[in-house]
């Protein structure tokens, strides 16, 4: 699908939520459009080789005052694959940053949340079983204090 191709609404059925992926002529993912009740709610971009300002300008031109996210490509650090996502509000203001730490199986093991000035707000750690199924999450505040724990394991 090219970036300007459209999906016919009748192909979507009665979905309350769906994501439309748009690719360039080289099959590189350009953006994701997130819909709720057939209304476009947000757009997600991969920064790849474009500057944030180029992406923001294109977003404003095409989507106006719609929330959006820009993600950086994965980079490797300490045996983990890390991706950063920058969340912008309807006024194109950066309001939150998330950093996703993934293991070698590309499972997210930690999600760190930061404010726009990169001050840590908290983190969520995820645990998986031998089949790579999520079994536990632990949420911590900015000082490292455990504030919530959820066990997904049915056993």
C-alpha cells in the first residue's frame, strides 16, 4: 500500500478500533493511523532518517491538531534493544517520552516514562515465562518504590 492509498470503509466491517499502516514504495513503514469508532485519533511515525521537525511539519500539514507520536529506531545498549517514543499533544507540544527496553527475543522487559524534560516519572517491568508469555508486571514510581504489581499467570 502506498502512502496515499485508502482502505475502503466497507473492508473494515464493524471494528471499534483499528490501525492503518502506510508504507512507501520500498515497503518501509511510514506511519500508523489509529482509529476509534471510525474516527482518526492519533498518528505514529518512525523517525528513521528524518528530523523531528520535518515529521512535525508534515504532520501539521496533513493532520492539523491531532495527537501524534514519533519513535526512534532501536539501538543496542548493555545487551538490550532500546526504542524511544516521543508523545505530542494536539498543540504539537511534547508532553511525554517513553523508553522501551527489549530483550534479545524483542520482548519489552521495561517501559520507562519521562516528562518532556526527560525527568523520570516511573517505570513498568515485565516478566515472561519460558514460552515468552507475559506472567507479571511491576510498576514503580520515580524513586523506585513498587506501587503496583499484576500477576498474569493463571497457574
